[in-house]
C-alpha cells in the first residue's frame, strides 16, 4: 500500500510500526531519487563546465599577410 509522504513522516515521528514492505518501498524510492539527482548533477556539471580555449598553432614558417595601403596614400 502506498502512503503519502506526510503520513509516512507522521508514522516515523510518532514511532509507529512500519512494515518491511513499506520500508523496502521507501528504500527503493530513495534510491531512485538519489540516482536521478546524481544524473542531474552530472548533466549540469557538463553544461556549465568552463571550456578550454584552444590557441591557434603558430609555426616558424607561417606567412603573414602583407600590409595593405589605400591607393590614395603615397
């Protein structure tokens, strides 16, 4: 039988008997929630991780473009 979270908290706070089936169901739900939170943290971590900036390769024989001047300038 599935009880609401508020009723489960009431039973826990007042020390009422919890059956083994209820405990197993609560443990299973807690495990599913923990797995979902873990997956969410991984996804968000990948999304907000700072990217590495790649510098352009510079070689000794790289050719630079010649400077251009306007034709009216002498």
